[in-house]
């Protein structure tokens, strides 16, 4: 059974206010993932208070060092990157081979600029709403051609009220999805799968800070068919990203440092 972790940060942040915007070291996490039987990992930057342009390039170096192991999403700061988002996504898709966009309410609320870039390149947006679930309704209806992955059942902070209010939106809108990362209320995860279906759920860990084996066990513990588990563990991610996974002929052509230097950089993250 193929397993893809759709949600993992990598590299240095610039905020220094918590692990999420300070450093996302991969070395131990990737070993934990391998031990857990996870085959591939989708990477994006640690949080930044400024533009993500340089951070995306650093993630691209890691992805390019082991393209058979990693996918990549471009992180954008809808405020700090204002006016640059389309160009950043063009570089991310056409040169880095990235297959999605990551945005976070911690930085700023998502904007039309971000959604329109996703629509232009037919790639999903993984947007952490931090419990602000009302925006999901607006996004789903304003951009029906864009697939939105709302991680943590909408709230990493265990706001069960937000998670409960989000599940009907997950159920109702064909372009709204979620991931399993950091969801501690197993009954709510079960409810989401039962009501919205396994086709709306993606496996994620929110690495490198949460242990991948623990996060994976939540999916494996669901009382669903092997086929439904396969949807959650990899097929849904592949379906949402396949259009732009490789990009056009110019994708993945940047010349980075040699493999030895890149592997050393990963070990030092």
C-alpha cells in the first residue's frame, strides 16, 4: 500500500516565536517516516513573517535532491508576497516542479491572488484556516475549480466546535478536502470519513514536529475498507496534484549544488 505524507515542513523559518517558524529539521523525521513505512513526503517551508520566495527555493533544492522521495508545495504569504504570487507560482511549478500551494492564516488571510494562481495552474491550495471555518464556504463557492485542502479538520488547536462546523462543508462542497495531521479527536476524524467519504481525506503528519508513525496509526485504525484507506493514504493526494506534478518540459531544470552537498544540507536542517 503506497503511503504519501501530504503535510510536512522543511527548512528554517524567520519568526523565532515557536518551532513552526524557527526550524523544521528533517533528518530524524525522515528516518521515523521510513520506519513507519511512509514512501513519499510532500514538503513546504517553515513559517515566515516575510516573503517565501527564498524559502521555496531552499525546499526545491531538497525536493530535487531526491525527486523520487519528495513532492513540493510553494508557500506564499498573501500579504508579504502581494503582487508576486503569480510569478512565484510560475517559478514553483515550471522550474521547481511543485504541485500545489501552501498558505497559512497565521501569516495573513488568503486572497484572490492566491486562489487565481492556483486556478491558473490547476493545482490545489492547502490553506490552514486556524479555525476560521466561515472562509471555507466563501472559497468553495467563489473558486469552484480550485481544490482546497483545509488541514487538521480546520483547527490544529483542537477547536472541536470549529471542526464540527467544518465537517458539513467538507461533506457539501466537492472542491473541499482535509488532512489528518494533528487531529486528536478520533471520533471527529471518524465522523468526517463517514459523512464526507474517504475520497475527501488526505493523510498528513505536520512533520517534522509530530511523529509520523503516530499520525499514520490514526488512519490505519479507521474501520473502513482497504480501498478507502488507500484513497486516504495516497490516491487522493495524487489525484489532486497529478496535473502539475511534473510541470511542462522546463520543470525541474534548475542547476543546484551537487548531491553530496544537498544531502549534507538535509542532515543539517
